[in-house]
């Protein structure tokens, strides 16, 4: 009974150790699954965030881009405004010269009208005094007009024939007629109007020349066209700069994303290594559990063999006692040692039942 109890206690201790080991493995697996689930959730969330990158999601410095565009627009507008201002000034200058030229035209017309009035007055005097166009008085008047007012006639030269020169000398000593005197006074007035008209014509030609020069210079320089070209150039440069800014921002974002992906890959590698370590640990635990189970099985086999041996010994002992009782031997109360020696002796000698009848056994032997 004591042996059976010992065997059962050993089996129970081995079963408890096996259960402890199994529970430990189960607890470890549960903890690992919980950690793996948490990391898988974090990993899925991160992959959800990093799965796609849109250009519109880039954290661009929109203030810098807007400022660069505004600066370009301002500079381009300055080109156009300056050209427009210069063009307006040119138009204003042309308008001013044309206005002044118009005034001079009016002045020329006014003086020419006065000249015609003077000639009409002289014609009226000639008719009033009854002087004929081919008379000597009229010829002397025209000769004196050529001498004193050469610009009043059609020809401005002072060339006189010898006959005309002789006549002019004669007229120096002769008094002028009233008709001739009044006509010469009117010629003086006409001379003033002619000078004024001539000056106005010269000024008019200067104004017209200024307008022509301005227009020719405008055709040469093309301020507005050049301004538009410069404005376009400024905007194109700004566009390139903005594209460069966007490219830099995108590059930084891509670099940042690449760095995050690299860190994520590193984390994956670490997780893989950690997983492999856990797999190796579980393998070792499995081997340990299998070894324990095998040990328990061996212990159980040993206990079973011991139990069987004990049962066999008990049967043999019972048979021995029966045989000895039949032989008239009283071994009741004998020690196990004595019984074992008797048994061993019987086995060795292979005594027959008749040979041992009548033998008396004492416990003291």
C-alpha cells in the first residue's frame, strides 16, 4: 500500500509539473498574441496613413509661394505701368505739339488773311485814286516796294536792271504821291504780318518735326511690347521658382516618407527577429515539455513495473506461504528478510514439496 501511494504521489507531482509547464507556455502564448495584436493594429494604422501620398496633401509653404507670385506680379505690373506711363507721356507730348501746331496754323491763317486785307486795301486805293496798273506811278510804286519791302513781293532778290537802278535814283529826288505813300504804309503793315506768318510757319514746322521724331522713336523702341515681354519673362521666372519650391517641398516630403518607410522596414525586421526568437523560445519550451512528458512517462512506466513486480512478489509470497503451509512450515510473523531467504533457497535448491515437509522454521533463525 505504501508503495502504491508513493507511486501515485509521484505521478501527481509529475502531472502538476507538466500542467505548470503547459500553463506557463499558454500564458506566454496569450501575452505574445496580445502584443502581436496591438502591434498589428498600430502597423495597420500606420500603413493606412502611409499607403498613399497626394501632391495636394504636401505641407507646402503656401505663404512663400503666394509671396513669390505677388512679387512677380508687382514687378511685371511695374514694367507695364512704366511703359504705359511713358507711352501716355509720349501721347501727351504729341498731343501738346499737335495742339501748339494747330495754334500756329490759326496764327498763320490769321496773318495771311491780314496780308490779303492789305493787298485788298491797296487795290481799293489804286481804284480810288484812279491809278492804272500799267501807269508810271504804279510801276514806280512797285519798284519802291521791291526796294523797301523785298519780302512782300513774289521775288525776294535785290537784283535790279540798270534801267531800274537809274529810275530809283531819280525817285530819290522826287516826292511820293499820296497814293504811293499810303500804299507804302500798307506795305509796312503787310511786312509785319508776313514776318509773323513766317515765324509761325517755322514754329509749325518745328512742332510737326517734333511729332514725327517722337513717333519714329516710338517705332524704334516699342516700349509697350518690350514691357509686355519683360513682364512675361518675370512671370515665367516666378513660375519656374514656384515649381522649384514645390519640387523641393515634394522632395522633402518624399525623403521624409522614405525615412519613415525605412524606419518601418527596420521595425519590421526587428519584429521578425523578435518573432523568430519567440518561435525559437516556443520550440525550446516544446522540447522541454516533451522531455518532461517523456520523463513522466518513464517514471510512470517504472512505477507500473514496480507495481507489477510488487504484485508478482506478493503472489509468489502467497504461493510460497501456501506451499510452506502445505509442507507444515509455520512462517507466520516471519520478517521479510527471512521470507526472502527462504524463497531464494527454494528457488536455488528447487526442493520438492516432500523434501521440506516436517521442517520447523523459527523466526530467530
